[in-house]
C-alpha cells in the first residue's frame, strides 16, 4: 500500500471544502453512505453523483447524474471521491479533469480497494493530487481524533490541549 | 503511516494519550461510567449502526480503555487493538471472528499449560478443534492444514521458557495456507519482540504479566496488523460476508484494514462481554509507561541468575534461551536480539522431591502462579500451571516433573542468587 504522509493528508483534508462523491449509495448500510454522512457532519459539502438516483437529495444536497452536470452555482469542487470498481476509474478521472479543472479541482481520491495506476498517471499529469486505496473518512477519523475512541493506532502523538 | 517514527520509549508513555479536553488533566483519567450521553437521536442511531465511532456503553468502548488499546496497538505496530478481561479471553476473542463449528487451528505444542487446556478441551465445546504440532517442524505445520484450518497459533517466547519461535518461518507457512498467524507475545512484550514485523497477523497478550508489570490486575488484548486480506478466500465469512447483526453490512468491505478491530468491538465485546474494566486498564497503562526499563532489567537479571545456576553443581540443566549453551542461541541473536525474556526452567538434582524442597525454602522468590512481575516468582509447573496435561504434553511443553520455573524480577540480582543458593543447600543434600 502506498504511503501518504500524515502531513500531506492532514493538509489536504484541512484545505478541502467540497467533495463530489461518485458512486454514492442511498442505502444506509453501504460504505459510501457511511462516508457521505461522516464528511457532511464534519463540515464538508458533499455533492453526490449517481445517475440512478439523480434528482433525489442526500444530506440536503441534490444528487447529479454526472460530474459534468454539477451546476455552476454549487461552487468550486476541490475533490472527486470515487466509489466505483477499479476498472471504471479511467473514464471518471477523464470526466473529472474535463469538467472540473476550471472549477478548482485539486484531488482525485479512490476508495479502499480502488486502484488504477493508469488513471493515477493521467491525473498526476494534469497536476492533481491522487490518493488510492484509502478512505477519506477513515483518514480524517484517524488524524482528527475520532479513531482514538476505539483504540486504533492513529500515529498522533501530542501533549496539546 | 506516521511521518517520522517515534522511539519505543516515547510511544510507551504517549501513544493513545492526550490531555483531557474537559479539564486539561495530563494523566489519563479513569472514566468510571457505564453509559454515555448522545448528542441527539441521530447521533445515537449512527453509533449503533457503526457509522460513527464513539461511546455507547462500556461493554464496547470506554475512553480509558481506548488509550490502552491504542498504546498496545502502536507498540506492536498494528492498526488497532481490542482489550478484554484476561489473556484467556484474548485468545477466544482472537479466534471468534475466524472460527465456525467444524473449523480447526494449528497450535504449537510449546504453550502455557492453561492455553493447552483451552485448545485441547474448551474450544471443543464450540465445535472448534486444535491440532498440536512441533513448531520446529515447518513441514509438519504445513501438513496439518486442511480446508477447515482457519488459523495458526504459537507463543513468541514460550512458557515455561527455553524455547523461542521462529516467527518469520511459521508466518510463511501460515501465509501459504491462507490463514492468519496468531502470536501470544505475553512473555516477550513488544519490547523484546514485534511479531507483526515478523509476519504475524494477530498478536495477543495477557496484559496481567509484563505489560502491567506489578502483579495487580488482569487483562488481555488482541492486536490486528491490518495486513490480512479477509476477502481473498471464503474462509472468513464473519469478516467478508454481510453480517446479519448489522443489517447486512460487510466488515471488511466497510472498514478495510480496520475490519478485525471493529468486529472485535462490535461483535466480540458486544456479544461475549469479556470486557476489561477501566480501573484495570489504568493500572496497566501506568505499568506500560516503564515497560522498556523494566524489561531491560528483567533480561539482565535473568541472564545473571541463569548463568549462576548453570554453573552450580546441584543443578542438572537450565533452559534459558539467552544462555550461550541454548540450542536456540542463533535464533535468539537473530530474532530476539534484545533478550530471550526472563522466564525459564531448571532441573534440580534429586528430581521432584528436591524441587518441592527448593520451592518451600526460598525467601525472596514468591511461590505463586503468575509471571511477569517485578517480584521474582517460582513454581513447580508440572503440578500447577501445566498440571492438566498428560506427561507427554508436559515434556513437549518443557514442564516435566523434575524442573522448577522461575520468573525473574527486577530485584538486585545478587540477592536472588543468594536466595537460590541457600534453598538449594537445603534441597540437594
């Protein structure tokens, strides 16, 4: 598993405001629902992308059928978080670059089990951060305190209040 | 995961701990509470659904115990840990997500007597079974595996002493079998051995012993490396398939490398209830703060005492694996360079009768069934800790009738030697 430094992840998560989640499910027990709920609770704007659920809302945000169809008034999109299988990632990254490069896109994030090195190369060439095989909810929980509560190795050593 | 790795001495004090946000209290508070107030109904529901991590009821999670869990997970190099009420409980907790009725675990012959009993008889009541194998025979471990084998289990430094497991070699066999290696690291502690760095998947401890270090409280812990792919086969449905007790959520899919630990809390502790109490966790945390310092003294003393015993004419042999005469000397140097622990046996000339006289006449050594205390301890293993075993099992475990087991403490080494000297004078005439 590639190592991303804590410093890099912490900075990235602190400076990200809006996340377009591709492949998010409305089923409460699915992992993507867990992630959308957590990120929304922590103050991120979560823009759900799912062609099958377009028009419905999730945590107060309209679900759009594709990245290209996110209206301008939603504002800048900092990150695209991908919940699709590895083999589907290529076109999603292409869409992201085409539709969102001019709207502040800085990061492509692929969830646990999602690894596509070709798409990673394409995204990096476009100047984007790429994270693969990780979950932003778990990384945020680890770095910002919640995983402490269940005895996980957060890697955080601090004597500050 | 971390940017610049911290040293062991720093982590044994700081890992998992933060100043208390409510009061600024520096030392970890003892949160003596059974339940916790929810922000609102949505928060409560999310906690019960595992969508949010937090505190519901101390059977599952507690802030004091969370510090202990993170401390041990960090020292062992794992991703997470689940604490429980004893080392015996930790063994059941480690197996519980892996085993169904009809499944078996391949187990080393060289174990603490209580573990041998648990694996021989107790687990059969769940419909599990164990195959006991000499772990110096790697082929035998491999041959013992069948389609119902779900784990391999051993101790790093074994009880009652004298044997060190070649963890990397055993881990390679477990890997080929597609099952996790579970290592009981109680006698070594992460200071002397880090099984995860040598290929183990899970590590268990009796925190009662060296981790706490002063013979005050019982406890156990299971650490997960986060390295095992539970979904690579259909062997581990508890982790790789939908869980009916959580509306069809699949632990491995949802939590990735954290799945085993989440399962340990959400199913293991929740449904079996072998929970550690926060007071005990606090004693153990206080002990762990000085773990490296204590282990260094334990090992230094053990070598001094074992060397003296080996040179004494009233002694037949000494099994301490840290001695140059040990058949495991090379393994000790390579895999346990900081020391071979502080537990070993020695044979007194005059057999069982002399052993009894020796045990009855020591003054500083305490005659107790325990190990890993600052106080030096002595016991005749065959009639106590390994009593429920057959003669063959006792011999295989290194606890035959003619040996006495010593757990060397941190007292002044010369005092320990003088105590053994005067007791030997009475025992061996």
